[in-house]
C-alpha cells in the first residue's frame, strides 16, 4: 500500500526563509523536526535492508552465535533449487494473471461506471468496498465460498452445467483461485483510480470530437485511452509491485499447497526464515525480491520522467 | 438511452452489485446459521432461526477481548506516533530550506517503496535482539512514522500562502506555534484522509503481527480470527463467519459514515 504514492511532483516551490531569530536555533530546527521520522526510517527500513544483504552472504540458523561467510553460495543454491524455480514461476504466473485481469476488468468498469447519479456512486462504493476489508476476512470468506462440497461458487458452477471445481485443493486450480480472490479484492480500487483519471481528461477534447461527429470507438482509441495511459501505466507498475509480494491469502487459504502449487516468493522467504531457520537462504531470496522491486520502481520513474502520453 | 438498452444496462449493473455484495451477504447469512444449515447442498440462502450464539461462541473461543484491545492499542498508537512524527517532518520539508534537505527527502521517498514483506526478516532479528519481539511496541514502533504521510502532508503545507505565515511571524508567533495553530488546522482534511488510511491499514494488518508475535499477549484481532480455524475446526463455517464479522463490522461502519473521505484516502494515493 505504501508504494501507492510516488513523488513525481515538482519540488521547486518558494520556501520560507527564517530571519530575526537566533541563528543556531533556526539552523537546527528543520533537522530536529525531521529527526524522529528519519530515525524510524533508519532503524526499521534502511538498516534492515543492509542487514538482509549482509545475511544473504552468510549461513546462519538463528540459534548458533556464528554467522559463517559463504560468498554467493546461498544464491547458487537458490538457483539450483527446483522448488525455488517453481516458486518464481508461481509468483510470475500469479502476478501477470492478476495484474492483467485486474487492469482489464477495472478499465472496462471505469469506462462504464464513470457517470453521475446516486446509482453509479453507490455501485462505485460497492465495487470498492472489498479493498478496505482485512485480507484475513477476505481469505476466510472466499475459502468458504470456494469450499468444494458446500461452497456457493460450486453451486453457480453446477447451475451453469459444469462439474464441481476443487478450487483450493487441486494444484491445477489453486493458484487461479488465489488470482480470482485478488482480482475481486482490488478491482474496485483500480476502477476508482481509472475513473479519477478519466475525469481529469480535458472536456474540450470530447467537445471537439463530437463537433466532428467522430465515431465512439475512435474517440475511445484516439482520445480516451491515450489520455489515460499515465494512469494505466501507474496502475500496472503498482499492480506488479503489490502482486509479487502476495502472502496473506496464501498463508490462510492454501498454506503454499497443494504440492507447492501456490508457494510464492514471500511465502518462500517466510518459510525458510521462520520454519526452517535458514536465514541465509531466506535473505538471499529477499535480495532477489529487492532486485525485482528496484527494477520495477526504476522503470516507473524512468518512464514517468519521459511522460507516457504526448499532448 | 433507448428503453431496451437502459434495461440491459440495469441488468448488468445489478450483476456487478451481486458479484461484489453477495459474498458479504453470504458472510452475514452464514454467521447466523446452525452448523447443519451450512452443510447442505444446494446451499440454503437464509437461516431458519437467527443463531446469535455463533458470535458468543466465536468471541469465547479465545481471549478475544485481549485481541480486540491489542488491535485498538496498536492502530491508535501507530496513528498518534505517525501524527507526532509526520507533521513536523512534512512541515520542515515543505517550508524550510536547509543543507541536505533533498538528500533526506530522497531517503523518505526510498522508504515509501520498501514494503513490510521485504524487510520483515531482518526487522524480526533486530526486534528480537532488542527484546521487543512479541510486544505491542514491536507492532507499533516500525510504523511510528509514514513516508506516505510525510509526502501527502508536505503537498498540503506547500499550498498554504506564504503571506499567512509572514503575518503570523510579524505577530511574533514562534515557529512551533505557527505550525500547530495555523498550519495543522489548515491541513485538517489531509490529516483526516491520512488518519483514515493509516487506521484502516493497520487495523486490517495480518502480516506484521503474524511474524512479530508468538503469544496471545500481543496478538491482534486479525490473527485471532485466522486462528479460529484451528480452534473451531476448519469446517465450522458459521462460527468462522461470525468471527469474521467481528473484524469487518467496525471497518464497514467507518466506511458507511465516511465513505467519501475513505475513498479519497485510498484513491488519492493513486492520482497525481
């Protein structure tokens, strides 16, 4: 959630210049004001990142006092571990599927629901509501919905004339089921951001198009979508960053199973760290996650500085 | 719109509402059923009699008062710390020029990009060596400030006209007083937005307390609810959904009261 907001706004506004008071107090004041926040950042964010990188080159089981330096051994072991490769594959499948589906559905919903009137704001609220519910509740609710024998979902499936689906107990379906839950939870959030993006498109573009009697689909492809591209891009990156860290639904709904079919990167780190106490291994996997997140963030800022659409 | 089209549009709208609201309705309905009523197929839509006992059973299956109080202490504690650290930092970044300002702001922005899922392992090790593991402090202190809050509030503080501050300075108001008496009241909408965002996020949080707690002394409500499955057995869906309701209802009430602000709080983060 925290990475939803990125600083890309101009930073060069006029700034107050303090005068008249004691120079040293005025000089120190801003530092005193930012110090508490920066201490927290250092202790709980930056120092831990460094510590994790340090640990990734060591072997340690949490109990022994010794941390043995092993160079790149942890990384080599990861790459050679078939389970880790499966974990990476699961993470990628989950990430791309949920981002693709969430973006497509929410884009379509936003084009449709971007209207005035209480009905539409009610529906926007309803679509958004899963986003503020705890992942614990969402997971438990969907476990119940996806119950193979008594679940509501299988009732629909049977109504449609298909056989009951073992949503969470079959390796073929489990990862897809988690994707469905993730799409259900986040589609409303994305829809509302798309709607905000739609509303920021200058109205005169549409007026010009209607004067020219431009057909609707041309308005969509030549005006709406290009003007929406910064939002589209922003949400895609945010979606990738959030999905690659999926953990809670897996922890509650499947525990990584059946047969590792829903084990993803963060779950792997958690399991190696807290179940097997292989801290070096877990840290090395953490460094790989760090690299993925850094690349996504850099892409974001790079493209942002170029601007996605041309006016 | 022609009539047929309007009708179809209405059907589709109803369909969307069903997809997003039905699971909640199903949760409420299940939470009031007997166990027998949950174990039928095709499913029974509504309970015969409303079994309020499920809520009592869920609440009594563990130290839920403790979980609830822990959740309140953690979410409110985080909020207080965040206001105390975010407001001055945002003010300094918005209103003062000082050496290394851009460097410190860059640190803030880097932190914004670091999720809990990346750093929980080293933070766990640190907390454990500081003796803060399995304490409420271990759940509060790592979130004692918020890069997102600093960013959001800095934008607001920047928009306050310089004349307002100059006038206060001419009246010999101290810099702290200017911040507290003038800037904070003017930033109230942003503070409410950020406060709602922070409270909901930490009230709902499952990941951090899962990793950082080991006993009921410091567990929060989401953990307690997730544990119901082990306590009550994985198939007591009526009790599990009743427990779920305990977690969801406070948030839904807040959502009904402050829907506009909450949507702004979450969506604002996605719009420039």
